């Protein structure tokens, strides 16, 4: 690796370290205006995956602009202004994908603790509490994303919200199939009666069985998914080896319209294959 590449990597890592320091409590207030704005954007992105809170319209616009600017700078430093413009055009898309990935991370974290939510509610109901009291008691005993959601529900209940409205708002925020089941059980019990504690315990056992079955399916398909990944990456490795053996080989392919056209088709087909393998290997219920 050249000295310029090493310097670029070192500068990037240093900037990430400073950004991590900037978003810590108390440090943001001592930063200048521009640096504080960057730290606020980073904190908003972290909060999406930690608390499930989407940034507002103004923060979202700033994130998209920051993604475009960062992509342009990286592309211009690595491959020149034209590459910077191309990457800058895709910067907002990358920023939106990052927000979506953080939201999906939060949803999966809540879904993974859905069984614990059901058990905590069942224990609180078994102790003689009402559903409103059980929601507040379960929030105190849980941590992580699920605990944060229950704390938010408890806060809405303390502010005077109806139980049905608070549970429905949580369901709409998370959009988790398992949490939908827990909310549906609570709402049906309020309307039709029944032993909600026993129902929640059975639901938690079903969630555990489903999680074990998902792990078995992923284990059974891991080899096939890894083989598909290797097949997709083989042409990339071959191209890099050809470039190392004969520097300028890849650029030479771009000098002819026919070879450039064929390479473009190959790249598109590889991307389609990678997306198809990812979708086929996804476990859904």
C-alpha cells in the first residue's frame, strides 16, 4: 500500500475517532458550530438504531447532503473529480440506506426480546396488576431496545394516553411480527377477557420454538449461501489478479466499445446474482 493510501486510511480513522469522542455527553457543547452540527447528525443516526427515533425532516435533509459531500470528497481524493461526482450523486442514496439499516437493526433487537416482553408482562399480570400496571412494571425489569419501547409506552400511559392507543403506537413504530402478536393478545383480552398471563407465556414459548427453528434453517443453508457468495466474488478476484499480473489490463478493457459493453453487462449480472442470492437465502415467516 502506498504512502498516500496509508495517510488516507489514517486520516479517516482519526476522523472517526474524533467523531466518536464528539458525540459523547458533555463534549459536544465545547465544539465549534460546524463540528457540533456533524456530531448532532452522527448522534441522530446512532439514535435511530438505539432508540428507534427517526430524525426529523431537517436532520434528514442534512444527512443526505452530508452523505453526498462525504462521497464526493472520498471519490475525488481516491480517483479524481469525475469519480467524486459519480459517488456524490449516490451519496444521498447511501445515507438513506444507512438510516434504513439502523431502523432494521432496532426492529430486530426488539423482535429478539419479544419473548422476554411477553414473560415480563405475564409475571406482572400474575402478580395481580392490571395491564397498564403490568406495562409499567415490565418496563422497569427489561433493558435494551425492548425495555426502551416499554418505557416509552409507560410514559405515554402516565401522560394520559389510552392503553389501546399506546400499544398500537408501539406496534406501528416497531413493525415486528412477534410484537404484533403480543399487542394483539393484550387487546383481545381487554375486549373479550380471558387468562392473558397464560396466553402470553404460551406465546413466549412459541417465540422460542420459532427462534430455534430459524437458527436450524440458517445453519442448514449457511453452506449454500457461502458458496453463492464465493461464486459472485470469483470474477472480482480474477479481475484483480489479472490487473496485478498485467497492470493496465482493466483500463485496456475500457478502451474498446465492445469489451466495455461486455464488462458492463457482466457487472450488472453479478449485482443481480448477488441480490437474488441474498433474497433467496433470507429466512422469512
